[in-house]
C-alpha cells in the first residue's frame, strides 16, 4: 500500500492499532454474517466504529475485499477506481488493516482515516489566534487585538451569541481541526474595519460529529 502511495507521490500511511482494532471487529462481524458489506444489519456505521475504538479523525473511508490471497486482494483493490482513490487519498495519514482466513478465502478490511490531535480549549483558541494573525499579515493589515470575552465560551455551549454580545459581527463554526477557518471567517478577519477579536472554542461529541468537533465562536469589534 505504501509503495503504491510513494510511487503516486503521496505520503505513506501509519499503521494504527486503534484503526486496526476497528477493522478487526468489522471483519469478524462479516464472518459471523457470511456477508461482505460496509455496514451489516444492526452494526454501527464506520464513523461510529472508529469513534468507539478511540480514533479521533476528521474523515474516514473503508475498503473491503474477499479473495484467494492478501496479495491478490490488494491488486484487485488497486484496479478499482473507488478503492484506489481511498488507497491513494493524500488527506489520509493512518490506516488500520485486518486479514482473516476462512475456508481457503481471505477477508480483508482497510480502514483509512485522517487522524487529528485533541486539544484543550485554550490550545485550540491559540491555534485559531495564530491563523487569524497569519491572515492579517498576508492581507497586509494591522494585527487584530485579541481581547478576552466570556461570551464566546458561553456561546459554545449553544447559547445565541448575538444576543449576549455587543460585537459588530459574531461568527460560529465547527470543525474537527479548529485552525481550518472557513471562508466566511477569513473574510471578516481580512476586513480592515475590524480592530479587535475574541475567540472561544470548546470540544464536544454530537450526533452529527460522533468523533468530536471543535465548536468555535469568533466575535469581531
């Protein structure tokens, strides 16, 4: 797999124990059901399975195969456009692999993920502040003064930020990588009328983000 990625100009993947455990759990479920599927009846989704195994990620994908050898299974996956895209996707940085023999056939599961670090709220806010400073530098504007405001952290818990702030603009977003600032925020950061900014971030798992996400509120003054 990594030989193919290097030949395609992509970075190699790290073999991850938690991802491999998730792949192993799924492969055993397929054996019990005698079926080849990404999600069996009554089974959790891929995202839920990875989360249950402690994987923190921003995106994921899965390849499965049933073949007469691991080597041929890999060749077949590389020959499939959809599976090849997963194998060579530059955004993935880790993989979990499970291989199980059953009556002269081999089941193969490859779970891919972009694993991302977990940050404390203050660390996430610092990362965002650095990105804000970088954008101001790139747009040749004076740096925004970073002000402390309790409202952003309160807004992270679900309160309506616009109703508890005297800021000119209030922007909220969620992302698995807090420093991945959306275009709307970049536009406000690059607004020369803005002088100050306050940043609040909190981490939470939700139904929409089962693996967890950073909920960020930025207030511009």
